[in-house]
């Protein structure tokens, strides 16, 4: 499973370069790959998540730079790969050193896969809704998305600060 | 059990938020599509935690062990309700270390299911160890939140100091009136020939020394040294402890004390213990298995006494410090109060043997190698030698005990010095 996650991290880092091969994007993608691989090998969830965030940033920036047409399959692939990386880093970290029963690992993996599939279904449904409401839908959603994003980022930062304090 | 979000939940929330912000910044819909599955996963974590009721039990293979021994812990977990994932950590005190198996397991249990596991612990340091602290962590199947609780089912493991066998015991100068294994200066019944004297009325024929009688032309009988036991008091210095457990100076002294006590008790001597740490704690000299138990139990929790008071041994009753007892002092000779005690005992006419543990090697483990440290160590060594020489001049038999070296090596050096003093 770790090797699958390593392959997924390489794929995540390669996806931005597929759209734009500028030096900045390549550098950020390389950093992302290093961080994700370190996270998997060293069982560090924070390193893996940091690498995932860098890869996400590089991917979005590459799309923006290349002005590519919106796609559906690529984001789904991206999120599956991202989940594989985070899952591998987190499972190694949280259960590292413990004798984990096989049944428990299977349960965790099954729930993870079900969630990912549900997420993929939600993506398809959302894409369909956006397509139905096109072409004006995304700009209308911008303030709402900005508000949700800001709120979640603030909440996550506060919780992280409290935990670290 | 109050569930708390895991770092994974925080990471997923942060990534989803970051994706939404990127979507707004770059005016692209793809990050939104990436954020949606992450939010769906986070929503799965909103489901309530499964109710978990477990019964924990554990057994230990032996409640008494010696340093270095292995003990097996068997843990039994019975689930009253179905538990998707529970992590069980059996907390280990620093005096023991995991030797085989794992003290941390993650299990999935059906209702009524019982799981048994075992692991081995190595006993590292003497003392009473309290085992049986379980830490349970109940995982939500999504791994996004968990609840933790602590259970205690205490059992006590007593780890006794390892007592190496000793061959060269310091022989007491004075013995008691009762029979034992030490050759007494007094003549009487025994197997060790002592002197010859002219035959007198009442002497047994088998006592006649025929060789001397033929040479001297009249009957002579052989007298034998009586074999008696002795009083031995082990004086343990607890005023200072240098180094870290289980290799501290006090640990080495306690091991030596246990070894000496066992050896003298095997010789049927009466052995007592005085722990001196400014204040005095003691065990009256005695013999037999009960005394073995009492001495070991007293040595187990011995630790440095953190006080600066000075109390002499003058007030101790004769039953604790019998006249003519052999006193074996074990000390790193760091605190001057103990040196005063030794001098005082010597002046009172006690037969005092000092085993001075060298704390230099224990100190060096904590100090960086530098010329200044080396110079300080040399000065300290010289000061210790001077102190030992002063104590010898005051009539004490003293030898240096090096940590890691067998006790017999120090006792052999001591035996050479005392051989001329021991009357036979």
C-alpha cells in the first residue's frame, strides 16, 4: 500500500507539469513530491499534507496559466491520489508501532474507499449542477466559496493552534 | 469518553479550505471538485462514535523477579459490544522494558468476543513496579475522531537486585558464641587444628597428637578452633546517588549489599542492615530465610535521602549494632557525613570494612570529554585516594569497588590487607 501511495505522490507532482512546464510550477511540483514521499516514508501526516497542498497549488496554478478547459476526470484522479498519500502517511503515523489486526486495517481501508467513492459521486453531481446552470454559475458561487474556505481555514488554524499550545 | 478530532480530520479540513481558496484565487472550478470529496469525508466523521464496553484483565507470570529476568504479561480483552477498532496500550514503567511481543495493539472485536495476547518484559531496575495501567483509544471507523480512556488494574511486581555469588568474604575479627562457619580464635570443638597442649584428665583419646607425644616423650592433645558465626552489619550510604538508574552508584551499592548479605546468611551469620542518609533506617541482625526476605524488601526501595541533617550512630541500640560486629560499609564516599560516621565507628572499636564505589566512570557518562574534565577527574581521583589512605591509617580496611567489575575483585584486595589482622 505504501508503494501505491508513493506512485500516487509522483503522479500528483507530475499532473501540474502536464499542463504547464514553467520553472516555477516544476519547482513547486518537485518540492511537493519530496514532501509527500518524506511524509509516507517518515510517517509524517503534516509533511504529506503539506506536499499535497503544494501539489494542489501547483496544479491550480498550472491550469490557470495554461487556461485549459475545465475537466472532470483529472480532479477525481487528483483527489484519489491525494487520499492515497494522506491515508498512507496517517495510517503509518497513528498505528505505527502497534500490532494492528488485519480486520481493523481492512475496515479503515473500506471506509476510506467508500468515502472516496461518495466524494467522487458528489463531484460528478456538482459538475452536473454547474453544467446545468452554466455559464453563469461559477462566478455567482465565488463569494459563497470564499466564505466557506475562509471559515474552514480559520477554524483549522485555531484548532491546530490550540492543540499545539 | 469524549471524542476528539484526529490530526487527519484537521488535515482534511485544512486541505478542503485551501482548495476552495485556490478556486477563488485562480477562478478555476477544479479545486472545488477536489474539495468536495474531502468535505464528504469530513461529513462521514460526524456520525456518532460506536458504543464500546470492554472488560480488561491481565496476569503476570511471576510477581517477584530479579534484575534481568523476563516476566510474561497476559492480557485478556472481552468486548461486551461490537467494537470496530480499539487501540490498547499497556503502559510500561521505566523499570521494565519490552523484550518480546507488543504492548500496543489495535483490535476489531465482535460482541462477546474475547481476545488474549501476551508479551514479555525484561526487568531492568530494582524496586516495586506498579503494572496494570491500560490506555484505551476507541477509533471512529472514519479515523476522523477518537476517544481515549484510562483503566487501572494494578498489580505489583517486585524486582530484586541481582546478587552475584561471592567467594572471598571478609572474615570477621570477632565471632559470636553460637556455632557457625567461621573459624574462631577460641579453642574448643572444631575441625581446624589450633594448638597442642599436655594431656589432662577428661581429654578424649582421639584428641591425642601421637606425633608430638612421641617426639616430646609425654602425651599431648590437639586443640581445635571452634567454628562460630558472626554478626555482620551492612552499612549502606544513601546520602548520594551518582548516575542514572539502573547503573547509578546507589544501584551498584545495593547490588553489592544484597550479594554480601546473601553470602553471609548462607554462612549462617546474623546479618543486619543500616541505611544511612543523614537519618538512619535499620534492620536488626538476624539469620534464616525470614531475614533474607526482610533484607531484600528493605533494599528494594532504597533511594537517595535528600536531607542535610546529621545523625550519628551512637544512639543505635546494641541489638542493631552489636559489639564486635563486622561492619561492611558501601559508599561512593561523596558525602563527608558518611566519612565521619566511618571514623566514629572505627574509633569505637568496631571492625569496619569499607568498599568505596568509584563514581568516576558513572560521572564520565554524563560529561563531555575535554581536557578540563580530565583534569578534574584526575584531581578527584587523587582526593579519593588520599581519603582512603587516611581511613586506612585510622584502622579501617578499605578497598575500591569499580562499577562493572566483579565484587570478588575488590574483596580479594581487601582480603590481602586483612589477612594479617584476622586471628586464627
